């Protein structure tokens, strides 16, 4: 199949004004009657009507009530010679059937646990009926659902319930009208045995709304947090952006079979259970915080995505980048302490750097607004989402928080009810802030949308003692990416400050004698530029890219002493954390490069270990921040710093570093555990979850140290805590500590954990993932993974379960996956092929595990290539997987 290009966009030849859908729901054969009112688009040349459809059985086509002739062109239903009424309008009625029970792709209408669900983004609606399945065709929907009343007591669709009643044969119906026009990708229906938690709220403007969270009958006790998150989201969007809830009823429904996290269908969000269900016995602090983010994210789409949508799928980041930015800001604003905001920022940056930077440097690199794609589902990426959010964040930095809110207001004034582009968004933010750097630099700023790749900022400083000046030279460059050999300079907001050798923040004065506020945001636009600060008495330590003010790699040749100064003193928590990461990466790279084989067992120097001790024991830093500083950079992040990657060497060095921290800080870890282990009644707030995270980290290190020292006390305590814990975070952390140290007690704890939670699917996912992601000490993880796939609770058709075993091994456990005997890659290729026959979207995500194969050293490189070739050679691959492996091999 061939690529679709952004430059080829043309407006649709027809508009669909209204759609009346009537469903007779049946797992084996669902009947869909689709009555549309269409109208020619007078702005484009007359042409036949081409409707998209996929895996549909077509029974009847009527135009203005009469049988009409049509032809099929591939998957498209083509109608020529349409009647030309004066306004170009006509009625079109299409009757089709489909088979939801056999839908394993989970796109369109499918069955999960005996209930019906839909997923229409991006191109799933065409699996329900023939349609102009593109986001710039916005229609008014009326939907009637008919189904067996006993089996499917709850019948939901978008908008308002206007009618319901019983039918013959034990069936019933419900009729829904969505008051807003929408693209087909926002259509949804749900039917099944569900129960709802309800909450009535009154908005600031006095309007009443009904909020509902629907789950399977046994799960009602896990819906409180999702409901609280939804209420907080409604309040936040009103307070921060003046955007109210525009519907009387807003529903969330959870399903355990879902390709992604959740979906923002108008008024009827459908969620992966993973992002809805939580109580303290089954969900960890991370689950709680993810639920808050995802509930917020989908709710915020109601304005950014639904009220204003995308003209075409190349504009996907228009809604996704903006909405990720909004959910990140939401989570930060919910933090009471400034330190908790910083922790959230560090976590977000860590995701960007460990997932998006590699994507931007690999075969799937693409601009935030791509120029072409073969399969749109492959472009729901960290670049579109997380880098897109960083681009929006830079806009906010350039126009200020208030200016950004004004820009949002203008965006909705201009485009409410329309399908628009990334350009339209950027223009609105700039136009609302005519005197801003963004307005001045807009065409250049928009290179963030058009150019792929991570820019590098090369900084150097020179101190002139006689002139008492400090000059920073800042250069930028960006490596080629597929299809883009040469890059033009970006607009890069670089937030910075100067720290004295004594650790104190210096006042910043420029050459003209002006004092500039600290932190100061310097806006880079050139390949190279300098800035000079005056009245500087001694060589300062520059703190550059504070708060990670731009999604770039910062290169500055810091000495260890300078980094230790920043780690101990920087007022910017992000750069304080970053200094520790730089020190750790430096030690790792040195040990990896050392000729000695095996890797030196002591990669960390005393200064680093002492600095970590000071952070751990620090009297005022909070626990969550300490936990982040003490977490070593991931193997993936370390690999990105290298041109040639030996995954086993990286793994060995990082494990040695962990072991060193475990042993050298044993007393400190013991102190940290004792000081943070007891937290009273469970609350998932940032402060207490930080304390649990640090206690968990301490326990892990104490169990690791026990491997060297032969200590039996701490593993025993971990087992005790595993048994007695009052919440899943503490219980799971204790279990993970035993598994990570490969202690004999892990073999007792794991079956016990399974027995305790055998009916909790989401907890079993954790149980599977923990084992598939465990450190590989004797090449036994792959056999364990194969064994897990034979477990009665394993099910390849369930994406969460497949991810918990296969992705945890192939994508999240590099030390176990990259085997010298290539067995990991063979396993990967088997699973990609097997999954592709079931669910191409999930298969294509797995296919990306070998994106970075070209960097691997031998024998890994050749073996990985062979595995990719093996997948690519398969004849009937999906578009999804074919695009990924073709790009990888290119
Ligand atoms: N907008 C949603 C995207 C999504 C999706 C895309 C393809 C296949 C399945 C999917 N489920 C959800 C998710 C979001 O960003 O909110
Ligand atoms: Zn989204």
C-alpha cells in the first residue's frame, strides 16, 4: 500500500449534514441502518461520491428512497450520477451488517466480556458503516440502539438520551442525540451489563451536569478516584482556560480490551480499565497518577480535539500535543507543593528523553506534523504526543502564561466547530500576543512542526577575570532524519541562570547594564550566538535549559565539580536532578568504554556516592525528588548517548552501579526505609506517594546489597512487608525488591501474590510484567516468558495481557532481550507475526522494539537484521507492521 501525503490534501467533495444510525446489536451479526443527508461541496469540482468501508457486508443502497446503482473500488463504495437538487442535497440510506464477535483488531464495533464497544479513531468508523471517514466531515448524529434487554441492559451513545423503551422478544432500545456536530472518529456506542457511579455537579455558570463512570458489576468500588479526577478536570478547565463542560451528561466507560489508553468520544469516553479502576488494594500510586492524567487528558479533548478538531490526520498533534500539554499542566496545578510540580516535570521529561528522543533519532523519525504516512495508526507516537506538548509548552514560554490563555481564547473564537490545522493554532497564539517573541519569530518557530530530529545545543562559557564578564556561546545543530538531510535553525527558548562557585544564585546583568530577571529566557534563533553577563567576580557555573525549557540535547563540558555544585545548590529542581543524571551517565560511559572485560565492578566514584548520600539524607528535600535523583539513567537512555551499543555491557555496567549504590549506602538506605515506611492511612497524594516510592527504592537496594553481604534480615523484612502491606504500592514494591534481587523468597511470594489477586485482571498484568521484566542473571528470563505465555491466565488477544508479558520482555528488559544467541529476536519476530494476525496495531507497536538495531554491535546487529528481514518476508503483513519493518530496514 502506498503513502498518503499531506501536500495532497483536498477538501471533501461532499458534506454529510446529518446521520441517523440504527443498530440491531448482535455479536455474530449486527445490522446497521445508516440514513444520511448529504450535500455537494460547491467549492470543489463535481466528482463521484466515494465512501470508505472495511469488512462490511453490504445489503442495500438507496438514494432519495430509490434503489441506486453503485460500484466497488477496492474498499470504497462509489456512487456516480447523483441527483442534483438545487442545493446539491440528497438522502442516502445504506444497510450493512458486520460481525463484532470476530473483530480482534478492536477497531470499529467489537465485543469485550460480552459487552459491545466501539473504537473509531482514526479510521474505525468505516468498519461500522460506509462513510466519508475523515475528520473534516462533521455531522449531527442521532443513534438508536436495539438489543436484548437482559444481556445488554445499558445502551449508550454520544450526547443526550432522548427516548428509551421495550421492544418485542425481550429486546429494548435507546435513542441518543448528540447536540454537537462531530467527525466520525468521535462516534461511540456501548452496550452491556454495566453499572455506573454517578455524580451531579453544578458548574460555575450554574449549569447542572451528570457525570457517570460505567464499569462491570464487581468494579464499582474502584471508581472513586476516576470520578474525583473527572470532577477536578471539569473545575480546572473552567478555572485555567474558561472552558466549561458543554454537555448535560458526561460518561466514562471502562473496557479491559483496548488498543490504547482511552478515547475521547464526545460525551462518551471509552477507557482501558487500566486508566479507570483503582482502589488501594489493587492499584499503585503510579496507577492513581496515570488515571488522573488520562481522565484529564480525555476530558480536555472535549475542547481541544472535539469542539475544534483536526482537518486531516497530519494535524494529529494539533489535538494530541495540545491536550498532553494541558493534562501535564493539570497534574502540575493539582500539586500543592512547588517541589511536587517539579517532580512531575522531571517525570515528563524522562518519558520524552527515553522514548521520544530515540524515536526522533531512528527509522520512524517524523515531524510533529508529518508529511506522509502509510498507516495512520503508526503515528500515534511519542513525537506527536510528547514532543508536540513540548512545542506547545515553548509557545507558552514565549508568550507567558496569561498570553497563552489569551491565545487559547482567540483560538476558540476563531475555530469553534471547525476542523483546522497546526498553523491555525500557532497563528492564533501569536495573534493574541502581537508583541511577543512568538509573533516576531512565528515562521521560524513553526520549524518545530516541519523538521524532525532532536536539536543539540552546544554551549560553552568563558570567564574574563579582568573584565569581570562571563560569556556564553550557544550553538545549535540537528542531525539528518529520514527524508530531511539539512535542517534550518530552530527557535529555542533557553532558560538559564548563573550559580556561584559557593552555590549561590548570581544576579544577571547584561552588557547594557540592565539587570535581567532570573531565570532568564534567552531565545536562540541562530546557528551560533553569544551572550555576556557583567559584574561577575569569579567563574560561575551556568545552569542552562532550566525546567527543560526546550526539547533539545544540551551539551556543555561541565567538570565533575561544577555538576556537584549544581546538584547540591541549583535553585532549579530540574537542573539539580539533571546534574546528578549527567554525573551518572558520565561514569557509565567511562566504564562501558573501559577496555577491561568484564566491566569494572565499581563504575561510580566516591564523590558521586557521597553526593547521593547527601541527597538521600537531605533534611528538606522531599522524598519524591530524592527518589528521582537516586534513580540511575535507564539502559535505554544510556544507549542513546552511544554510537555503538553493546546492550549486555550497558546492562552489566548499570547493574554494577546499582550494586555499588546498594552496598555503599546500606546504612543510609536502612535509615531511609525506616523513616519513610510508615505513612498512616493510604492517600495517593504526591507527598505520601513520594514517601512510598523512596521506601520502596530503599528496600530494593537493601535486598540487592543482601546478595553481596549475605544479609538475611532485609529480604525477610521485604517478605513480611509483602504479606502485611495495606496497599498495592507497598506490597508490589516489596515483591519487586525480592524479584529484582532474585531472592529465594521471591519464589514463595510470586505464587502467593497470584493466588491473592487471581480475579483482578489489572493486578495479574503486574504479576506477569514483573516476571517478564526481571533482571536476567542466567539467561532464564526468555524461558520464563515462554512459560508465562502458557499460563492459563495468559491471553494474546487481550492487549493489556500481551503487553504485560511480551512488551515487558522485548521493549522494557534490554538486558534479557538482547541475547548473544539471538533467541530474544527470534521470539520477537514470532510474536510480531503471530500478533499481526490478531491485532495489527498491537503488533506494529511491538515491531518497534528493534527500531534502533543499526546501532547495535555484533553479533546483535546482524541477528536483529535477520529477525526484521524474517518479519518483512511474510507475505500477508498488515500495513501497520509492514510500514514499521520497511522503515527499519531502509
Ligand atoms: N485520541 C485517542 C487515540 C486512540 C486511538 C488511536 C488509534 C487506535 C486506538 C485508539 N484509542 C485511542 C487517545 C488519546 O490521545 O486520547
Ligand atoms: Zn489524546
